[in-house]
């Protein structure tokens, strides 16, 4: 019995552990984590992956109509226009220009960041 108890505990705990890991590593389809969206980690990666070919500080004058989306204060100042543009709302130039619309989760993350007060973390 002394040897059996740790074994039983192990068997009980193991599936719990692997289930937790699977959830965090492979979120199921339809799940979109919009909690604690950070500027440096999430927003920069969205913008650099989809927008900096035209809107980096370097490229903006030639390709992005002078609109810079690299520095925190620029993104905050334009956050309302960005939201309208990536949602292809009327009255806004649809972005990313000449490409397909961003996926729904990416748009939700940007909106969640704005709704959070655009933290500069
Ligand atoms: C291929 C170049 C290109 C890409 C990629 C691009 N833009 Fe633009 N963007 C432009 C140009 C040029 C304009 C000036 C308006 C126009 O020509 O439509 C503009 C305008 C804008 C505006 C102002 C629109 C308005 O109605 O006030 C915003 C905001 C914007 N872009 C955000 C973005 C975001 C966010 C992305 C990435 C998701 C992006 N852009 C990707 C070229 C681009």
C-alpha cells in the first residue's frame, strides 16, 4: 500500500497536467485570447506583419501617405482610424491596402487593446 499510493496519485494527476498544457499550447478553433493585449508583444507584431511595408517610419513617406504606425504615440493617436480601416468601415480607407482583410481574431485583439485604454506595455 505504501508504494501504491504515489502511483495512484500520479495516475490521477497526469491527465490533468497534459490537459492543461494542451489547452494553452493549442487553443481550439474559434478561441481568441483578447486578455492583456500588450503593445510591445501583440500590437507591434500585428502592425509589423501587416502594415510596416508601407507604414514603418522609414517606408511611410514613400508608401504609406506619411502615416507612421511604428511609435507608440503615433499608434495611439491613430487608433480610431486604424480600427475603422481594418474593419473596412465606410469613410475609412480599407487596410491593409491591396491585401485581404485581417483575420477576425487579429482585429478583436486590436480593438481589445484600444478598449483597455491602449496600454504602452
Ligand atoms: C501597400 C501599402 C499599405 C499597407 C500594406 C497598409 N497601408 Fe495603410 N495606407 C496606405 C496608403 C497609401 C494610405 C493613404 C490612403 C490610401 O491611399 O488609401 C494608407 C492609409 C492608412 C490609414 C488612414 C486611413 C483613413 O481613412 O484615415 C490608416 C489608419 C492605415 N493606413 C492603417 C493601416 C494599417 C493598420 C495597416 C495594416 C493592417 C495598413 N494601413 C497597411 C498604404 C498601406
